[in-house]
C-alpha cells in the first residue's frame, strides 16, 4: 500500500498542509512523496533514522489537539512501519522484547494523527487521539505520575521579551 507524504498542521494560522509539504520535501531533498511501507519500512524513511545500539528510536507521544505530552515509548523499524500504516501506535517493549500495540489490553488506544521525525533523526513525535489513560498506572500522562522535579526557573532578559531572539 502506497501512502502519500502528509503533515497535519494543527496550529491555527499555520501554513497549509500542501504548502508545508512542498516546502519541507524540498528542504530534505525529497522528490517523490509516495512511500511504500506495505511489507517493510520504506528505505527512504529508514535511512533518516538514527537508532540506538538496540535499533530503537525514542517516540514522544503527544495529544494532537491539546499538545499535552503523554508518554515516551520506543520503536524499531517494524513498530514504526506498523504505526505509519495501521492508524494505531505500536511500540517495541524493551522489557518484554515484543511488539506492543497501545490499548490492546487496556482499551486505552492511541489513534495516530501524525508522525514527525526530529532534525537529528533520533526521535519521533507521534501525535495521537488518546482514549483514556496513556500511563500504565492509570494517569492521563506518564509525566503526571512521575511528577515535577525541583528546578531553578529561568527568565528571558528584557531584550528577548518580544520574541526577537
């Protein structure tokens, strides 16, 4: 199954999806916007990934409409292929050493709305429509369960207040 290159712009006032796609594919040197992930991850996508020593890439999971960060999981090429082609998020479970499709046992499904690769190729941003809790503890976000750490809060100098720097 061939899939067209797409990016879902959720920000009001953002460039149109078509304009973003054209500009972005020029930036990264893409001329063909059709991918074939039917049996394996398209080699053009795979070539852009920087995996750790276990062949994994971090995947930050974010609620697509509120931008709330829900959790972090890990994907190998096959988990990413499944995520790109099924509409559901699949991870590689480091503890169980098996594929894990979020929500199959808990009912807390993650429906894929968009996937982006960071500039270094070592992290994915997966935008989802989360059903129920994202954390295995039952919390909406794994970061609610983990909680805040003490921090010295930084502040912009006056010359940077208007977003000029």
